[in-house]
C-alpha cells in the first residue's frame, strides 16, 4: 500500500499546481454568493429599506478585510488565517481564540446552508416544508459533505467551484435584470413603506449577520501555503472578489427590495420568503410560466451552491484544525491524518456532528447571531494583528500592503485596517449586548475551547503563550506505529519537560499489558574531558545537578498512565556518542532529543575571517545523533530567532 506521507505529498503537489487566481476568487466569494440565498431575508426583515445600504457597507467591509488578509498572508504564508496573524502579532493564546472562533463559524455556516436547502426544495415540493424533512435532508447533506472531505477533495473541485461561482453570479444578475424588465412595477428600495425607521439594535444585528459574506476570505486565506501570486495578481484577486460581492449583495438587494418593497414596516423578503428570498424574487416575474421556470432554476442553483458551501465549510474546519494541531493548540488526535486518505478525519467527523446538532436546534436566528459572535471576534483580531505586525515586523518586505497608510512613529498605519478593527469590535460588542442567545452560547463555546486549550497545554507541560510546533510529518505517522521503549537524554534545561512530555505521550499511546508496560529510558550524558578517565571522581555539585534533572524527568514521565521511567547518569567523551551508544545497547525504538541551537560560525579567511555566517540548521550533537542513530529520532528544540519551541521529527 502507498505510504501515508507519499499520499499527502501527492495531494499537496496536485493542489499547488492547480490553484490560481480563479480558484482563490471562487473560494473567497463562495460564501458571499450563498449568503444571498439565506441571509438576505433576515437582513431585510431587520433593516427594511436600509437593507441595500447595510449590504453595501458589508461589501466595503469585505474589501477592507480582503486587503488585511492579503497583507497578513504575504507576511506569513501559512494556513490558519486570523489564527496565524495573531500567532505572530500576539501569542499562542490569542491565536487559539481567533482560530476557535473561526471553527465555530465554519460549522455554523455549514448548518445554516444545510437547513436552507430543504426550504428551497419545498418551493417545488411543498411536502418537504416539514421539520422532519428539514432535519433529514440537512443531515444527509452534512453527512455527504463530511464523507467527501474525509476521502479527500482534489483540485478539480476548486476549478468546478470557480465555474459554479461564475455561473451563479451570472444567474443572479440575469434574474435581477428579468425582474426589472418583466416583474411588477418597482417601488422605492430605500423606503420603509410608511413604517417606523429600523432601530439601532435591528440595524446592528442585520449588519452583523450580513458579515457572513466575508467568511470566504478566511477560507481562501487557508490556501496561503499552496499559492504564490504576484503583486498584480493579488490586486486582481481583491478587485474581482470585491466587485463580485458588491454585485451580489448590493445589486441583488436593491432589485429585491424594489420588487418586494417594504409596506407597513414589513417586506415579504423577511416574512414568507425569510429562508428563500431568491424564490420570492423569481415569483414576481410574469407571465406565470416564466415565474415557474425561474422558480425551478432558483431551486436548482440554490441547492447546488448551498450544498457546495456545506462541503467547503467542513474543508475549512479540517484545514484550520490541522493547523491548530500542528501548533499544539488542540490535541494532536484532532489533526491526525487518516492513513489512507491523508485527511484529519476526526476533526471532520466532529464538525459534522456539531453541525447536525445545530440543525436539530432549528433556530436560524440564533445560529446567525452565534455566527456573528464568532466572525466579528475573529475579524477584529485579524485587523488588530496586521496593525501590530506593522510595528513588530516593520523591516520585513511586503509584497502587498494595505494602502492609505498614515505615518505613526515611523511606521505606516493603514487606515482601512483601523476601520476594520473598530467596525469589527463595535459589531461584536453589539451582538454581546443585543443578542442574549448568541452571547451565552458564544461565551460557552469560547470557555469550552479555552478549557480544552489550557488543559491540553498544562497536561503536556507547555506554557500557554509560547509557540510549540509539531512538524506535519508527526501527524502523518500511522497510528499503529509503536514506540514501546524510548531513550530520552536530558540536560537540566527547562526544555527537558517538553521532551519528556513528548516521549510520555508517545509511550502512553502504546500501552499493552500483554507486551509489558512502555518504558522511558532517561539518561543524563556527562561529558568527561580527555584529561580525566571516565570513572574519575567529579564535584558533588555537578552530580547533584544531574540527579535533580533525572528526578524531574522521572516525575514528568510517570504522570502518563502505564509509563515506566528508568534513569541513569552516563559518562562519555561526547554527548552525541553517549546517546547513540546507549540507544544501541538498550535496543530502544526511538530517541526523543532536545536539539541544541544551531551553530553560527564565520566562514572564509584564515581562522574564521570575514566570510558570511554558516547558519547550520542543526547543532553538532543533533547532527551526530541523526546521522548515527539506529532508530527514529524525534526532536524538540527552540528554533534560532524564534520565541517558542518546536517539536520535530528527524530523518
């Protein structure tokens, strides 16, 4: 059978070759195009005649957010979006908060789109407009989307998404044009029909709900590692995406409010067509035969677009959870890749179960409010992060930068990012104040996530704000691989806790009473100078330091259930030789090693004259062990120049 690592590399190679500007635009605009089918009714219900202005304002927010995300991605081209920006601007805790909020939004959008599909189908088959059918159809959509994601989505899907998105944009434009030409006499789309002006709270909630259109930006940002675009191409991406969203949100809403105007403080868009606003638009056409044909086309297009968004949202969960797992912000099991399909199947299945739970709740108002809670929190963090990075990484070259910057302490502060941060924060506060359900459920979700994060970090002996990264190869390891005996060299440094925790987790996963308990062989290599024999007496202080290090390592290792720890002081001329010799002598199945920092020496000239520094990726001890070790080597070390620690797998 083909190896898991080979499978992942093939998938990534295919994805990298296939993604370009069209696919990025398709991913970014996908949720905006779907939002017309389910969010327009809720926005119109609350904003009434101000709906077009609200949606045009959201289109402006989309443009600003696109610019901010592009700058963040060119600085740090990693999957993760707002979570990645916050990692480099602030710390791992803030990064987790942003990522956890976006995970919630992905699941919510999937659930809302799944709920909307049976309502559109009911426009053709009224019997489907029943609660049982709604749950059954939505559940089937989510299950199918989860299965497709678990089996792996190829780049062909992104290409199809582009053409479907283009077709949907053309379809909505043609439908709007037909309504203008063949529909009823158009009213004033900005009129409240003699009713009262919408309250500030209603307008705030409508605007917060409308930001669902911007979720696609986060999904497109998740492809940053696979895409390399020129500055001109990046500008085209922003321009095409923003134009599409302005047409979808502003143009369609103006025609819809003109064809189904507000009368007496109400509009059919927010009443009988609350969950199917585009069906309402089609039914204004005449003659009736044309309205029937348009209704059938709307149902077909809505089912196709909403169904694909369900799939793309679960894909977003998978990619983001995988990123959080590589940075050890959630348990590694959530990011573990399936041996055959090379996908984080546990994250996908968990998200699908949660999405179905939201479907079962059935309160779309609550789900949209909860979405606004998570989205506005994440977008606010993203904007603030890019502002902070302007100061923290002022000297880094930016292929793309948010325009309209004003100088502050020698740094250009982009006004669009300031506007985005203020607008996002104001919207989030308004949801907290005005929507009780979203407030309590949103806070409960975040508290649950923080408890998971803190518990996981504390259990594994990691600080809450420092960066720890597991290379992706760790998550690609088949789960059946066994490390029942592990050699762990310690030095008395603080990183000992990290390496013993790593070894303890690996050993604890393999506990099997029939084969005996897993064992950690913890050694303290004592380097003896050539001027002394190996068995020479040493100062008591040095021996006491070694004993303390071994005692601490033993205490950490035995915190893992079923793991036994043996300790020993090993004298040798070289620490690297001692590690390799002990690994051979003890017959261990792996070495978990604290790699020392890379060595930097001057090259060129006699005795290291004026040449450039030789920046070696690994120090001498690490290199020796990797070259000579008789078993796999798992590295845990702070990379040079990076605040934090990284866990890695050696060749």
